[in-house]
């Protein structure tokens, strides 16, 4: 994509993100207006519907904004000493919510004990893990999502493994490409922007790590990244 297009994408996504957040804050203010209590507490409340409808749109806008940061080299890391176990508390809380909202899924953990601290951006690293987990949940109707974290000689290895649909060999080259999908049905409700894995790749590159995956159609997928010790 051209530099001009990338700059436009950055300005557009930034404006969308700000406007949607402003709209969400104004809807949130309605909950504190006493005269509207009867409209909030009822079943099928229009105010609740509006607030709920804004959340996924804001998530999409944030994703588009983060992608714009990557293509314009504007994403910056806040590096600090990160306790992986402490970071995982927040990650697993959100992951549990994803699992509950999914189908018949189980979240399993295979995490080494006494993992060393690493120099990283905890927020961005959490985002990368959650994007992997979100991807796994999206393509696994039932079965298991496994989070594995292992200490290697020079790295910490992060893996998210699923028992989902897997990726056909002829489509595997598309996996880390922006705006691409492995789905043939363009009306499939699982379709998004196709940006999550590209953002993960960029975040891990900024950490001097590596990203890759292994998959077989019908047999699930494993997505990996490493962070240097």
C-alpha cells in the first residue's frame, strides 16, 4: 500500500476511534439519569441495545487503528520488566470470558513454573496473546483451547493451540496477510477485517521475537511466538 493510503488510514481510524468512544461515553451517561431508570431496567431496553451495539464497533475501530499504527511505523513499546505470571492473570480473565461466549469450549493451561521476568510491553504482549486466543475461539466450535508457555534457552515460547477447523495447505500463505481470510463463504459471521494476526506479527517483531504457526485442515492449529529472555 502507498504511503499516502497508509497515512489516510491512520487519520481515518484515529477519528473513528475518538468519535465512537465519545458516543459510548454519552450513552454511558444515560445510566446515571434518574428519569431514564424505567427505560434501562426493562427487558429489551433500547439504551442497553445501543450500548451493547457500540462495543464491537469500537473493538473493530481499535483494531483498524492498531493496524494503521503498524503500517505507519507509529506503534511504540513501553518496555518494562514484566512478571509473566502476573500478566497472565489479566489475560486469562478475558480469555475465560471469550470461552464462555463461545461454543462448547474448554480452556487449558500448560505453563512452566518459575518463569523469568522479561523486558516487554505488558499491554501489547497481552494484546498479542488475546488476539491469538480470539482467533482460536473463532474457529473452534467445540473442543479445547490450550495456552502453553515454556522457557527455552534464550526465549520464552508462547503457544495457543486449538482443536478447530484447521487451515487448508493452499491457504496457509494468507494467514499473516492483512485483509485476508481462509473462509470461502464471504457471508460467514466469523469474518472480520483480517488484521489481528498481522498486528500480532508486528508486536512480536518490535520485541525482537518470531511468529509462526502449524496447522492441518480438520485437525486444529497451533500459533506461536517467542520473546527473548
